[in-house]
C-alpha cells in the first residue's frame, strides 16, 4: 500500500497546497475526518475548522471555512471557500468577532440565523487556531 | 506652407503623446502579468469543482435529481451579464463586446432582456438604449476578489430560482493570448452538468442531493469569477497591444514630420542663398 496520498487544498483564488502527505485531519460538516492512505472514495461538505496534515514528519495547519471534500483513490481534494494560515490571524480581532457573533446568537433580534451561525462557527475556528499559535510563542 | 516653428511644435506634441502611450503600455503590461497570475491561480479550484460536480452528477444519475438551478424553462425572460472594461483606450475590445451583446439581443426579438452590467462601458451603452439594467458594478476589473463576484452571482441565482428570468447568459472576453481575445457568449443558467469521469461508489458524508444543491450555486459563482478574471486579463492585453501600436504610429508620424521639416528648412536656406547671390550679382 502506498504510504502517502496527494492532498490538494484550493480556494477560488489560489492553490494552497498540493503535496504528498502521510495523514490529514479534515474538518467535515459533521465532525472531523481522519484520512490515511487508501481511504475509501468519499464526497462530503467541509465544515469550519482547522485542517492539519503531515508531510515527512512535520505537521501543517490551515484554517478552512466551508466548502467540499472529495477523496478519490490516492488524491484528496479540499475545496474551501476561504482559507487562512493560523499565524496570519489577528487573535484580538477574531475574539471580538466571536463575541459579537455569540451575542447576536443569544439576542432575539431580527436576523438570518444561518448566516450568524456560520459567522460564529468561523470565528470559533479562527480563535481556536490563532490561540494555539499564540500559545507556542 | 507651415513654417519651421509650426513643425517643431507638432513634433513636440506627438512626442508627448508617444510618451504617454508608452507609459500606458508599460502599466498595462504589469497589470496584465498580475491578471494572468490570478487567472492561473484560480484554475485548480475551478477544475476540481467541475470534476467533483461531474462525479456527483454521474453518481446520482440513478436518482431523480431536481434542483431549481437545473430546471429548463422556455426562454421568455433572459438575464444577460455583460462584462466590459471600465475604461476605454483598449482598441476594439469594448466595441466588439457591446456589438456582440447587441447582436445577441437582436437575435431574440420579443424576449424580455435585462442586463447586469459589470464594467462602465457596457452599462453606458445599454442605458442610453433603454435596456433594463438590474445592477451595475464598477472597479471589479481593478481588483476582483471572490467575495465580490459571489455577491453578484447570488443575486442572479436568486432571480433565476424565483423564475424572474428563464436563462442567464454571460457575455465576456475570453483571454486567448496577449494578441487575441475571443468574444464568448455562454449560458450560465440553467446549468448543464459536466460529464463525470467515473461513476464511483462514493461514501456520502451528506446526502447526494444536499451536496449537489451546495455545489451548484458554487459552480455558478466560480464560473462568474473566472469570467471576470479572464476579462480583466483580456482588457489589459488589449490595452497593451493598442498602446503598443499607438506608440509605433506616433514614431511614424514623428519621422514623417521630421522629414518634411528638414525639407522646409532646406528650401528656406536655398531661397536665402539665391536671394543673396542674385542680390550680389545685381550690384555688379
């Protein structure tokens, strides 16, 4: 069995990564998917969260915000609507956005629930990833 | 006959023009490179999405898929999305686009047409001719992010889903190479599902219908985004070629004027010599 598979992460604006990896953790819409070489063909929606993958012993992280994932043979394609590197996220701003989204969620105002929920999930993923980077420093 | 000083003035003015066109050419070349890069950068996602849509379509063929964006209706009201440049000085680029759009509309008489104008040139032309304009977007070709086109695509998808329009056509310039742009008229909605490569046995994390209904709008968004990027590249390429030929035309004009100027100067010198000589001989 092959020891690696090709992971391709793209956003509409650019290609983020296309490389052979040994394992990947992909945030699906209904929970994380752990992908190892030889995974069965799969189609699904991408959730909000931190995607991590391992190449040659080093672990990489990308924060992805919604999209699709397709596992087909030895290639796994992640099509995300937008993506960020954890070390590029402004933690303070992300926290502020999360607070705002949470307050909106509990308030009983007139709003698009799905939209606010998405914003809150997105902010959560960003805060989580950014605080991990901040903790390392 | 204009005097020497007039020629000098004209030559200087043409030189100034030439300097401007040269500068514009350089600017366009730089912008073109950036635009080309973003076209290339957008390709992997677009290709993957298309493959994926094809695979989902192939895998769900057995099921009876119905989705508002796949619904074929007789075309009674058509939405046209016309992508032009915001500014001129790009050769025949905008004229060709507008002519193409006009022809498209004229070929379908008696059908309600409405226009979503991306770029100032197209809007100006059709607004004057009383075409219904549903939306106008400027400066998109300057710096286009996916978010920008997403908003436009979503408003159009909503219009189609509500059956306000029965088909959506996209008219834009395809970027073939630096020298050639090709007018492209493409139907955006209803979507024709791309052919899947293999009907694999996929595990569906989400039900296929749900996945399809998430994929289809995304597909439309990406198609629009790609079209805007291509148009941007085409615009800069056309402007670069136009400015290049303008610069060389200016060089030709300068050369011709210099020639005439020298002839005039020589003629006046000759005339003066004749005058002096004949004056001297008259004294003898």
